C-alpha cells in the first residue's frame, strides 16, 4: 500500500497513466494525491477528468486555479481561450456530471496520520492549521452550493491581500481562494503579492516565496503543492514539496512516493507550449 503524490496534470492523460504504470499503481490498494490543475493547456482535459473520477475513493484531489477557471467558463462567467484547449470537455455529453464532480472536490487536503497537507498553491504563513481548515471549508461549501456562480464571479481579483479574522463575505472567500490556488510570493509580513511570477532568483528583494516565511503549519506538517512550474521542483525547505514540473509546457510530470520519498518522472509526450499564468486572476493561464 503506497501513497503517490503527483504535480499538476493539466490535461496530460497519457503522461499521467504512463507515470502511474511506472510505479504499478493499484487503485484497490494505493492512494493517489493530485495537486490540482487537472485541466487546461494539455491535450486531453476531458480524459483526465473521466479517468480521475473513475478512481473513486483511491484519489485525493485539490482544486487549482485552472480548475476554478473551468467552472467559471462552464457557468458562463468567464471565457475559454483556444490555448485552454477545453472545448472537447465543454461539449462532452457527460460535461454536467464531470463539472458537478469537480466543484464538489476539496481545496485543501489534510492527513493527520501522515502529518501531510496539500494545497494547489500552498498555505499562507499567516494561518495556523485550524484557520486553513476553516477557510477551505468556507470555499468548498459555497462551491458545492447553489450560490457557487456568485462566488465564481467574485473570485477574480488580487485584493484583499492581507489576512484578518474580520474579513467576511466575498472578500474573505477571494483571499482564501488566492492563497490556496494562486499564491507564490508574500511580503515579509505575510501579505500576498499576486503580481510577480518570476523564479525566486529574479524576484524583487521585497518579496519572498511563501514557503520561505516561517509559519505554524510548516513547523508541524509537511506541505505539498503544485502551481509553480518555474521552480522545477527545486529550492523549497525540508518538508515542503513542490511537484509542478511543467509537463504541459514540455517538462516532466513528477510523482513522489510518500513512504520512501522517492521521485519518479515522466517526460512530456506532446509539443511544448509557451508558459502562461493565472487563470483565476482575470487572465487565462
């Protein structure tokens, strides 16, 4: 029985299945964790959703910014661009079922036994685990409710960028969504910077990667995230694992076997695309 964690799939079904074949993944015995951004930019987002959904309880998913963007497109709130490569999914006869399944997936995964936390972009150092769980539950609850289009319409934007327990309503939900699905950098006080997408070696000196600012969760739990392909899985402190290695951009799909911390990779099988960024920032990416 093994636990496998895989970075952003982005519609790369062939690579996902090849990578799982490398480790002889057995859904009857093993557990698969996926860091979000299941869809967009790769060639087969429809196939990825169908396959992941078919795995049932053996898979643990978190939603990423591209997954939320898909929900917004399907709800008529945002527009799909050709580079998203979502039309086969949007036009599929089972699209309603897949979208309904997707919007009922969590935005945070916590395994207390393994002392393991997973979120697509990461966890702000301003939060302890109880706050992270609460904020995730709030986002997940509205996504699963009949009010979810209102939330999807309001999630686009960079403000507020500083956590306060007094935040409420859509502003609070937007902050939480940005933390879980879009965050890369913070200022020293923990405020989010949603503009810089450069690798750390090229970032302004005022900014730090979120994982380089000490926080209460990282002192007690390992944190697994995706989202930041330009890191190439490198440069994080011990106990923090970045697994997005840019498969849809021509890089690799990366798997971490949790029990022995061994990495496996599957090179992209498709022609690489120029990298772009945040779908949930008001621009597709």
